[in-house]
């Protein structure tokens, strides 16, 4: 690695290898940049905008911007965390997120990120969208009320499982949703399986195994033990 | 029952190629009326794509119906200019005539009536689309007659032809609209300009390299474009020379070719100049595309035509056929062996965001029009990952004239930084709406005088994503260095309410957001809701602050230009026409958006009551003022 291949992230020097994005370099160095749709295993999607940073004074998504030597990147400034908090509030009002009754509580990236960014209320008026649950599959429940449109299940099903069970389709706030590859639109009519990578990729509580409720008690879950900013790793979870 | 043989014919016509999905879906829908689940499954299997990808694409475009639609589908253009011409009352009258609720298909499956984004007929509104055919100049009488024709199920082909007449309304001409262009003249001039250098490439991969003049001709053409200082007419004003040269220099892999795309997805509300260029000046546009192909070495071209201009498809196909017959398109252009370039027309299907070049390319590839992550840029990785230039219709028309008359001639027109002319689409409160061509540098005041505008309060330039100018700014100039524009010029007189203008635009953006990134997907709807809250007299200064906050977030964090500019009309009108907002504010403190009386409306409907006792009257604006 070239010695000059470093950039500044909140004043800290971060080394990178050419071709790495800002968030990849930061993650490899153990530094947390808040994010939701990005996953170290996959190519960046760039949709959540939670990972927005300021590069030499301009906003950009750290998951899609290539790291360049000498760039000055602002990450956890008050201004950026304020914007991130507003984006999180947008997520909370556009879907139906009721943490106390959600099996994913404590293991949920959205919830953990909201704690990390000190979000105390959804702030905006709730939209209460009508999003049906798909319980057709014998082993898996899909609760789209919690979907944050990160497309990780789409990518995992396509790239790891080779199945293309999901696709992100439709337009806008009301139209955009996960489409399922069957004429009925039901998961039961696909070849989706509990062992698929896509079955365990969901950062929130949409894709859940059936008959496995609360196997790990609340209080002993991933983010109950340690906040999300202290669990930066490139390894697959 | 689904008619699979007709789907097969469409699939065969497109070589069962999934990248042509948007065209396949449109053609199948034109034949079968809608895209049923069985139809989508059959198409998915036919092109070998995952079914979810096919249904996801179908669901993206407003003009695709994945639920059975009425035999007659009426969509009223709902731009602010249509509103000012009374479209709301006319649509209400039509719904009453047909016993319909807007947006619902009638019980007998006969008809649905709804609104759609601006259809590009602002100079001859109120406009609508009936089964995706453009109708202009709606009146109450036409509403009555149309409702009768629908009720008696008269086929649209038998409706009065004058309803479908679209006028050019060209009011002022300069170089582009002069109308004296001889097809082929620009190409010949470009070809003759290069000195014969004796180079003939042995590698005949592209138009450029296979020309007997070798590389000299295209280089000379690029030099003329540089001398002309031509900049993109879509609004951003990027240097045409830089874009073309980057594409020309982009490396080609095996089986790749360079692509020229003409962006005729004229979706910006208030803009209709491309419609006129493609109606009466199509040769100029296609010649410009061919000149571009010559300059960058492209062999394949697309015209991406917005779905609202479906009626232009056949006439444009005829122009292309004529140009092929005249040796101006095809395999040996101008009788030069190996000089090949051809143009294919792709239709959009009701998605404003496809005007963004990378979203447009996604759509050309059969996908939802979602703007790509950039870099890489289309000039190196565009259509099917090939080097691609995407330019505006007017840019290509200008490029044809640069080829014909030379760059110096072109650069002498306009201003130093903005050379050539700009076509403005003038609508709103003016005596003579239509198309006006000016050299760059003309003042807003001059345009207003020419189009017969009086008592002007404001001008919205370049559409909702552009700028709103107030009276004290009318001496500013139409130019990249002052007021850049894609062409829309909507005029509002002192009787108009600029809050309602901004509210109309906020509904437009909420409808057109592609939904990919969070700030735009949710933010455009939050802005729309706040504007509605203020309109419903539930607003407070708190809501004004919220609008500013959302503007700051969306402008920096959104994925593409749509989200970045979506708050512009709100921001501009808040700064320049603040009283239009403040007179509506309920109080100086916080007010909830929740309207208790409105919440009872469902109960009233169910019980059939509407008496005073069924209303909660404690929160009327009158009482609050008391």
C-alpha cells in the first residue's frame, strides 16, 4: 500500500487501497459511518443516504464515493447527524415500525441507528401505509410494514442464491415496494428457502423465520449488549 | 382471457429481448388494454427475466396498468397552467356527467377519469389524454360531447378530429425555427469541411473510422462544435464538445458500439418546445443526431420520446423512413460505404424522472427509470455499458446548424458564455402563448412584452425545478450565466396566488419521485403534506420552518436532480411571496395537521348524515380569528 493513500475522516487519518469507497476504508479501519442499505458483502446500493458525509465541503454518499488521497471527510458532525436523524424519522413515519412488538427489536439496524443518533421521536406525522403481510411461506414471514427499501434481499437472492426471488419495483412513496417473483405475488409460490442468504440479510424485521419468536430474550440481543457504533466489522453477520 | 398469440407477436418483433421490456409492455398494453398478472408472467418467461423484475418495471410507469382499466381512460393534464385555464371544474363536470369518482373505474368497467402530470400542451390547454391520445383546448361543451361519446361507446377513432389537433403556435423565429433547412445539407457540409487526409482506417468498427476522410472529418466537426461553444439545452448547460469528445475517446470493448440518445422526454411542466421541434422540424433534430454520430463515431441512435407524445410516433417513423430512403440514415450514409448509423424511437410511459439521462438509459434497457450512481458517467458506461451521449432535442437541432454554417457563425449569436438561441415555451397569463425563439441574453421583460403579458406578478422559468422570478428581477437575462432554462416560461399575473402555484408543484414532485432515495421519496410527500396543511388553514410558522429544513436536507442529500430541486418552488415563493403563505397561517404557534371534523367524514358517509350535529365545528378558522 502506498503511504500517500490516506484521507482524513473527522481529523483522523484513514488508510485505503485504491478502489475502496470511503465507507469501506472507514469500516476496515474500525470507524463507524452510520448506514442502513450498505452491507460490506455487497456492492453499494446508495439509497438510504444515512451514510451521507461531507467531502471537501460537499455532500456525498460515502458508500458510493471512491476514497481519494488527501480528501477531507466530515462524518459525525452535528450538521450531518442532524440530517441523518431527519432521514431516520422519515423511515419511521413512512413505514409502520412498532419496536416493542417486533421480533427484530435489539437486532435491528434501524432501531440501533436511531438510538445511536439519539432520535427520540418520529417528529413528522405518521403515514400509516397499508402494507400487507405475506405469511404464505411455510418457514418464513414477510412483514413489509418494516421495509426500508434497502434492496439487500434483492441483491442477496440474485448474487448469492442465484434465485431472483425479489425485485424492487414501483414508483414513489406509495408504489415502491418489493415485488416477489410469482404470479400470485406470494412467497410460497417461489423457491425461496430458509437457508437462502436472502433469508438472513434483512437489517430490519421484514424477513423473519417462523416458529422462532424471541429465542434470544430482549436485553441479550446484539445491540442490547453494545451500541452499533462499537460493532464495526467487515465480517459477515 | 389473455391473448397469448398477440403477446407472442410483440415478443417476436422485439426478438424476445428483455432490454426492450418497456416497449414490449407498451405494445402489449396497446393491444390488450392492460397488463394482467398472467400477461406479465408470459412476458417474463418470453424474455427470460425474473417475473418480479417485469412486474416491478410495469409498476414503475404511470401509463402501465397492472389492474384492469376502463375501456376509456381519461387523464387530465394537471399542470398549474391547466389549472389556471379551469381544468379542475371541467374534470368535476366530466365526473358528474359520468357518475364517477376521480381515479376510480366505473362499476361497468367503462371509464375512469383522473389527473396526470403536465402533458406538454400548456399553450393550448386545458389538455387531457384519452387512452393516451393527446386532446387539447377542452371546454365545457367538449366535456359534454366527450361524456356522451364515452357513454355510447363510440370508438376514439371516430371522435372529432379537431379535438386531437395540436398547434405549433410558433410566434418568434430565429435560426432554429426559420424552417428553411434542407435535409442532408448539414451532413454534407460536415463531410466536406474536412480536408482529405488520405487516411482510411483498416478497422471499420465505427462510422468515424470507416469514413474515407478517416479521422479528419469527425475531428473537424468536433472543432466546429468547440468553436460554436454549444452548451446543452436541457438546462444544465454542459459543454457539448466535452461530452462528445469524452464519448469519442471512451474505449470500446469487443461487440460494443457508441450510442447517440436524443432526450425527448420533455416532462418538465410548462415545457413544450421539443414537441414543436419534433412535429415540424424533425429533420433538423435527426440530422443533428447523425452529425453527433459522425463526430463521436456512433452507429446506433435512440430517440426517447415521452409517452404523452405517443401521437408523434408514426409521423416520426415516417421521417426516419424518408431519411433512410434518401441515404441520410442507414448503412452507407451519403453513399459513403460503411458509414452507418440508424435511429430507433423508444417511447416512455409517464415518468418525469426518465428525463434524467441515466434514468433514461435505464428505461431504454427495459428497467424502472431509476437514476444511476455516478460515476461512471454515460459517456463511458451508458446504454448497455457502452459509451453513450444523451443530449436534448434542441441541442441536436443546434448542432445540425453548427455543422451547416460553422462554429464561428453560431458563436456570433447570443452572449459570450451562452451562444446561439433558446426556444422558450411560453404559457400562462399571456395574450399569445406558444413558442418563442430568442438569441441568448434576452431579458425576461422583453419576452413578457412580446407575448402580451400584462400585470405580471411572477414568471416561473425552467419549470418547477427552475426559478421563480418576481417583478424586480424581470431585467435579468435568459442565459447560462444569469437565468438558465430548459425552456419553460410560465407567466402569472397579479390575480394569481403564488402559494397555490408552489402547492401544485409540490404535488407534482411527490407524484414523480422515483422512490429510490429516502430524502426524495419521503421528503417530497412531507413537503406536499405541509403545503396541504397550510392550504387547509392548519399551518403555523412552525410549518414554514419545517419546509426550510426539508429544503436543506433534500437539496444536499438526494440521489439526483429531482430531489435536489424539488423544494425550489417552495423555497423561491417563500422568499419572494411570503404573504401568500402567511395569510393562510392559522396561528403563530404550533397547529396539528389533524382535522377532527374531517376525521368524522367517513362516519357521516356511513350513516348518511350531514346535519350540523354530525359536524365538529369548534375548530373553524372563523372562530379562531374571533
